[in-house]
């Protein structure tokens, strides 16, 4: 994964989210990186995500490796508690039936 190597569009895999394949029975989503902007579209995670904030750190690291300086994570949240935490910590935005957070990725700082 060389930074700035061009646009990337590919399916998300459990490792992108810092999850073991044994934790996830089904994952549907895409990772898109265009220039310095990355979007992780998470359509569905079926399984047990014991530490959801590990997902944020891992996705940040993965997209930084592609040269991204911003990461938008789009999802539809069914978990009210997680929704409230993301709204408080990351200024979660709800738009047209889906939710997203945007995370700046600092350059030169290990994730």
C-alpha cells in the first residue's frame, strides 16, 4: 500500500476494521480512496464487535497507508448507545437516512 499510488475502490475486509474473521460472520462495505479523501461505507457487520473504537483506529491506519488525510465513515447505526457516543465524540451527522463521521488523519503521526 504505497501512499498516493492512485485511486482505490475495494470491498472492506474484517482486517480493515481490526476484527478477526471469527468475530464477523458477514461484512458488507467498500473502501474508497481518491486523492487524500477516504470513504469507508459500512453497509452491514454481522457478528460481535466487542471494541468498536478499535475499528476507528484501524480504519484510520489503513486509509493513511493509502495517503488519505481525511476519513469519512458512512453507516446506518441501529445501536442507540453507539449513536450517542459517536455524536458526542465525533460530531456524527445524519443525512438522508444514513450517518457519518469524519476524522482528520494527521501526517507523520503513527496511528
